[in-house]
C-alpha cells in the first residue's frame, strides 16, 4: 500500500505516518497539490491520497480525474471543519478523517483500499477450493508455498492469506527474487551497514526487518542462488538476520510465504534448490490452477477488467457483447489471468460504439484471432501500424500525459518517448504533453 500525504494535516503528519507505517503502508509526503501530482504522475506513485482539508481538494481531485489517474482521495481536517468536510466529499473525496488521527479509522481506510485493489475475483469451484484452504491456514504461523503458472494470481493468494491472518495490521512486503540480481538480493533481504561495500553510504534495513510482525512474500523463490538459499534457511530457522557488514544478529518475527512457477520437486532433484529449504517452506502448499482449468472465472474476471480499465482511462463503461465473451471463453489463455487482463485493457481502448465487441478482442495470434472473431479490421495491417495507433489513442485518453500512458501500455517512459519521436519525425500528429510534463 503506497500512501501519499498532501499538506500539513494540521501538524499531524508524523502521527498519521506512524499509524500508516505500523499498518504496513509506505508513506510519501508532499507539501502542495502540485508536488503531490508530480509524485502520482511519475514518482513513487500512490494507491491512496490523504489530503489536508485546507487545500483546494476540488482542484486535486479534478486534476486526477482529467488525467485519468484513478487514486482515491481521503480528506483530513480538524473536527470543526464540518462545512469544508462536506465540500470535500462533494468534490469527490471518498472519506473524511478527523484530526488528530485515530489509529483504527486510518487502519479501516487502508484495509478497505487494500481489499479493493487486492481482491481475487473468482467463481470457479477449482479456485474456490484454493481460497477456502487459504483462509483455513491463514491463522497459523506456518510457512506457505504457493505454486502455479505465471499469471495465475499467486501474489493475490498470498495477500489474501495475509489479510485473513492475525498479522493483517502489520506489513506485507513482497520481493521478486527473479528480478533482483543475486549479488543485490542478499542486501535486499537482510540489509547492510554503512560502508559494507562500495556504494553503501548509509545503513539500510532489509525486507525481513521491514516485514517484522507481518508477512514476507518471496516471489519466484526457485530463481534464488544456492548460496543465498543457505543464508535464507538460517534466517528462517533462527528467526534472525545479520546485515551485510555486521556481526550482530537482529531478531525478526516474519511469516514466510513463497511462490514459484516451476516444479519445485524437480528443482530439488536436479540440485537447483536445497531440499532442506524446500521442506522448511513447504509446510502448507497451495496450487493455483491455470485459467484454462477454471473456465467459470473467465466471465467475472472479464467484466471486472472492462469496468476497471474504462474507469482508469476515463471512458464510458461498455458491456462485452455475447460474441466477445464467446471468443474469450474459447481461448486457452497460456498467459492466464495476466493475459486476460492485458487483452481486456487493450479491448477497452480499441472498442468503438456502445459495446466492446469481438473485433476489439486481439488474442495471442492477432491475425487468426481477428479472423475467428469474424472481422477484417486488423487483417493486412502491420504490427507497427497497430502499435502506433494504440499508443496514440492511449495518449489521447490520458490527455497527452506520457507517464500515465506508458504505465497503461506497460512500457517504459523512455521507450514511449523514443517511439513518439519516431512518429513526429515521420510527420504524424502526436498529442502534446500533458500538464506538468516536458515536451519531447
């Protein structure tokens, strides 16, 4: 949970931050609305904004809406500001929190936002069995291993586990073991002291300490180096970590949840994963089925993604046609829920008219998928042409905001700017940058 505090909160920033951090949030603070918008546009980002009631909240909420940035805003002020509180709610604030801040009220707001963003939508009996088991073991202290193909929703299962555990008010911290080079992963997990190595200019606590009292998710743990596996095993067994550059152990109370998209038993047999660590992690095993084995999940997920991306892109919500739904249900989804989500995000942007039809559903093989849908809308066009139109249409939806468009498209801002420069050089009409963004 990324919390952005905008304004002074009547001098209560410190208290509100401490409460939020204790409840597992990462807190960023901005003095003004303009500074807050910069953080949302291209900085650390935010899942929730707590804003001082004395600021022009209508301007903040209006700017977010005009730039198609879907982040809820909570107004904070002294209890006597009743008129201002009503005005803030009318302007679009989701809640009003009186100051000084109440720990339980802030916790409830954070939990509501987290539950909404982390909700695991399902209707298929196969997935329901996984969720029932997840909730049964949530109250224990046992380590949990979650396996399944990429894109099935393993992290959401882990978050559900945490949210239903006695640790729900403490941090949930996720580390992608496959995305961090081996030489840096040790520091990421255990932390380091100042001067421990070149570039260590200050002490840094690791993810184990950051998740103290809560849950640490080790995502794609099967990609971890064998030497680091030994250190991880010791940390789990001894319930303590030693920062790099230190000889002093630090006690931690952290529940471990690990995920993998590989066959862990095979990895152990091949010597790629320590058997003692595997048995330590595999106290409880949850297997998340692929989307093709839970067909009843396709329709509710599809409808959810259509609503989500219509709202996020500031377009009217349009229903999926029966033909589009038939096409979705007939696909095998090798990329699982992640592929389905990307497909529906793209469809919301490509659709025309009052519905999202089969012609907007572009599956793995674009040409064969379009032909199967009974349309020639994309047949004969190059991938580069389709990509160009998608990028420019997305920019139009974000009113020229490059940072937000890049996030929607799933590419880096640098890649987007390079492509736009190419389009400009070719004489194409590219939407100008949005407010607060520099021109190309």
